C-alpha cells in the first residue's frame, strides 16, 4: 500500500465517552475512516502511523440521522468507524502522535 493511501485512510480519532472507556479497559481505539477503506488497509495505516502492533480491526457503518428543518426533510452524512484492538501492552497517545 502506498504512503498516499495510508494518509487518506484514517480521517480522525472518534472521541466519545464510550471510546475513552474502551481505550482504558481493553486497548481498543476508535477511528473515523474513509468509506472505501478495508480492514487490511486500516490495519496497515494504524501500524505505520502509530508504530504499534494491531491484533484485530472491526468496521461499522453509521447511517446519518434523518432530520426535518423548517419543514424540509433531509439527512445528515453517515460515517464509517473502525474499532482497532492493539496487542497486549501497546497504546496510542494522540497528544504526541504526528
């Protein structure tokens, strides 16, 4: 996989209360990823960008909410999330990451 694709696969860390609990308890981290990204690409991107060993990757698609604004129906954009489990003893520190 080329370096350009690696930089485009991971969009941002998904920061929420649930993802913080997962990171502390079971060494799992949640990322927002590109909609066309595969598990293998996500694994390679996390390993190369953060210098860690990835044990497994789970991917899920979250549909956007349907909303009504001033009588007009619309829908927010959906996102694709990846839950990455690291090998024992590994962790990602987002404050010092490049």
